[in-house]
């Protein structure tokens, strides 16, 4: 699976998600793009999944019109040690059939599939 990490994720996290082609927005030289444009460019480049810790993305994007799958890691920090507990849950999610919608991976391992934003 071809996965794009948002600039807010540590690139070393990909070492803990083997079996996937994972790139960062910085590597792709897309860090200046905003989420909507970024997702369009990523989809055109063949990326299937966009992973971020930006919890506001569900309120900023039209979830019914996503051009790729968006995964929000619902962590307290973007530091690698804080994100490592999410890797088994992310691995399981990436191994499943994903729809072009937004998934929120919670610290408990629960995965929410959102078709519309949750109320704030």
C-alpha cells in the first residue's frame, strides 16, 4: 500500500509499519500544500492513504468527497514514543479493505470510520 505521512508525523514511525511504501510530505516536497490540495496531489501520485495527527481535518474536509483514505492518529503527541503504541492498530487497518473515508485510530485501538464530522 502506498501511504503518505503528513509533515506532523515522525518519519521513523514508518520503520514500525513494514510492508508498505511510506513517504512523507517533506520527502515529496509537498509540505507547503494545505490538506485539500495535498490530498489531491497525493491521490494523483498514486497514494492510497494519508496519515496525520491533525484532529481538525475531519471538520476541514468534505468527508463524502475524499480522493483517498485519511487516517487520523488520535495521539496526545507527535513524538515517536507516543505514537508507537498505535502501530499494531495502524498495521491492522492498513491490512483491511479501506474505503475513501476518514478513520480515527484511538489510543485504545478502537477505529472509528467517519462519513461526516463528529460534533465538537
